[in-house]
C-alpha cells in the first residue's frame, strides 16, 4: 500500500456514496457512470488498505472504517464548499475605486470610512492614494477627489471642500513661543512647510503672508522644516515642532479634539480646493460613493 494519500477528488465521491447508499444514485448526481464510481471506491479501499463499504443486494452500507473516514471527509467537503461559496460571494461583491491624494485619504477619508461601510455594507471600497494624480486619472477610478482650481475642474466636477487654511500648532508650542496675536508675530516663529511646485497650487506660507502684506525673509536661523507630504506636516505640528498651515476639513477633527489650536487668522480661496470628479461612465456604485462624499463634506463647518 502506498503511503501517499489519494487525490482530493475522492472525498466528494465517497461522501455522496455514503450519503445516498448507492453507486447508481451517486453516479447520477455526480455525472459519472455506475462502473466508474464503483471502480473509484475500490481504488480508494486499496489505497487505505481497508474495506470502506459492504456491498449489498440493494445498495451499500459503511463499515466501521468507512464511518470513521466519512466523519473526516464530510467535514472537509463541507468546509471546502463553504470556502467556495465565500470566494464566489467575494468575487461578486461590487467594488468602487477611489483615487485621491495622501492628505485627503489619511486625514479626511479614513476617519469617516466606517460611515460608508455601515451605509453600504454590500460594497467594497478600494482607495488608491498618490502624492499627485497623473493625467488620465479618470480612466483609472470610479470616483476621484483631487485638489485644484475651478478653471481646471468646474466643467467635470463638484467642489467638495473649498480651500480654507488657518495656522495651527499645539498648546505647548503656543505657550512657549506665542502669543501670535498678529501674523507678523507668526512670521518670526518656526514654521512647518509643505513642499510644492512654484507657483504653489495651494496656500503656502509665502502666499499666506502676502495676503497680509508681510514679506518674510529667508528662514535661516529659525529652524523651519519642510516635508513632501501633508500627513508629515501635520505629524510634525502635533509633535510641537512648529506652526503649520492647517487645511479646514483635513485638520478639523484635530482642532475639535484640542490636539491642535488655531494660531492665526484663516484665509479662503473660494475657487480652489478638493473637487469630486466622477468617472466618465457613472455606475450605481460610483453614485453611492459620490453621494456619500458630498453628504459628509456638507457636515464640515
């Protein structure tokens, strides 16, 4: 007798023969011939070296060894069937793809995602975040949330979060380095910058101060720090490294929790911000996600 176990296909055949008590009925159910089923059972008995079935005039019944094997095989077949159903259900679940940047996904979207899952438990969401979306992003997403201007996206999208910034820092940093009652005092403090191409597509410290007619000289000696992703800018501010520009909508939860404080006047750019851009061909899933995003954005004060 070989020590190698038989191929797994025997399990379902043996379970059905044992359940139905008949080679013929099992053959019909499995789409086989009766001799083929009988042959496979004989091979199985040879492989195990024991008799598994007692052949009777009107069917078959299990031996003691067959009962023991059935207990294991039936459980395995049941588990495999359940796993197959799970695979099929997962393959059939609708998936909606959202493309956006790191800041929006980390600071705005993820803290709110449980709300979408509760509202649409039948839909899976795939979030693809990049530093900046490349041309053709609409062909690679069901929904996109992208930062830009009205001139760029008004024809295809809806303004989700208008740009509004406010200087932010921790209470500890403010107590040690403030107060900042005037933007000119901010200009003399240690600032945290987000790297951006020039001219910046969003508010940076230079354009922020320019709104108050303040020309800040080179930051040498103040210990300014720069990052290429906004999540790191926020983390640096939380670590009391300096004052950062906080985008409303992205830092609201940190402000409401008292983890960050407003450290200066806010500025608005009504024609600039995060835009909700639908796919070229809408679907039921993209509509669900778009509606939810608009509703959530409407809750932001």
